[in-house]
C-alpha cells in the first residue's frame, strides 16, 4: 500500500468515527424530543427534568465532533471533496445541537405548564407535531449516512407539513385565548413550544440541504418550501 492509500484509509476510518458520533447525537436529540413531548402530554415534571439535564450530553458530543473534525483537517489535509464532507459534518452537528436546545426549552415550559390548567387538546396536537418532526429528523440523518440526495429532497419538501401542523396549532391556541382569557398565559407557553418544534423541522431541512450539497457539490436552488402563515399574524 502506498502512502496516499494509507492516508486515504486513515481518513475514512476517522470520518466513520465522526459519523458515528453524529448518529449518537441524533439519537439523543430524537429521544429528547420524544421525552419532552411526553412530559408535556402527561404533565411529568421528572421526565422534563431528565430532558433538561440530558442536553449537556448533546452539547458535549457537538464539541467532540468539532474537535475531531479540526483534527482531521490538520492531520489528513483532505482533498476538496473530503473537506466538503468534514464541513458538512460540522454543520450537521451544529444543527443537532440547536435541536437539543429546542427540546430543552420545550421541557422547561412543560414544567411551568404542570402548574396551569390544560388548554383543550393543544398538548396532544403538539405531541403529534413533535412526532412528525422526529421522523423528519431521522429521515434527514438516514439520508446523510446513505448519501441519498433524493431522500434529502423529500425531507426538504416535507417541512411544509410541519409548517401546516404549526399553523393549525397556532389557530387552535388563538381560539382558546379568545374563548377564555384565563387560557392566555398557558397558551402562550404552548405557542412557544410549537414554534420551537417547527424550528427543529427547519434544522432537519438544513441537514437535508447539507446532504444535497455533500452528494452533488451544489446548494439546493430556490427558497425552501414554507407553509408558515403565522409570521404576519405574530406582528
């Protein structure tokens, strides 16, 4: 084996190790979203606390990914294509870290909401939205591991469904607030939770766009498909 081949194989091994960290991070984020939604639905303070404390592990993994990527660039002097892979991995890790933050924020508000009266069936609607976002995030990470640009394009299109979910929850909460002003504080917390989940969908889309860039070398053209109509109403 010549020196170039040896370096290439060493790079591939290192990259596989970093990708394993990404998938571990993704698994923790998906679990955090699931637990945070369950804490909201079942008014479970203990589970919400678990999610808040668990965010440290997600942050630590992001730091580890960035450190390993910096080491890869310094030691392996990757080619243009390999460098693109390393940069994509770093961006995906940053997106996952933000998703973890949103799950933590969801858990914090779930803890506050335990002390308040439920607002209709809004918590169940938000839990369904969270489940859809988890699937989107998983699909984006699967597309990354498989280097599947077609699957990544599907994730990019599916983000519209999350926006539609969010719009429906937003209207539902507005109705509850208008019907009974005592619902306003709790409904505002629920709205921020729904917005955080919608932003996780945006990050899943960002991961999908990194996959498309990684596979094709090109950033997807045109603006993302969006179906969030509440921005005008939020003022």
